[in-house]
């Protein structure tokens, strides 16, 4: 196995699976003599991150006005992008809704 210029290596899949290391997992490095040891610090980082994002999204949603809460995903994205479109549009469920003004 080769080490890249940035010091990166790919942990073989069977080792990642056996150790419970998934994308987003935190690992620690240590030296034991001349051996480099990689130890998983937390295997639930991905779930923790997802839970934190969901909680943050819920807090943000709670600050929206009732009018804004009625908008569909496409209309909200248009609002964020600053689209000037008005009138009736279809949301992601096919329901016709009034666009932001």
C-alpha cells in the first residue's frame, strides 16, 4: 500500500468494516514502537452529525413565519436564490401553490 504525498492511505474495506469505521468516523493515530496504530474514537459520528443537523433544521423551521412555512421546496429554493418569479408554481408534490412575492 502506498502513502500519498499528503500522507493519505486507503484503509482496506474489510478492515474498515471489522473496526466499524465509516465515512465521517473519527479515528486517532498512535505509535507503538515502529507501528502506526489507528483506533476508532467514535463509530456513531455520522448519526450524531445527522441528529445535530436535524435539530438545527428544526430550530430554523420554527423561526419561519406561517406564510413562509406554506411554501414548497422549489419555492423556498427560489427565495434563497433570489428568483423574482411570482404566480402559481407546482411544489414537489404536484400541488399548486402561490409563489413568494
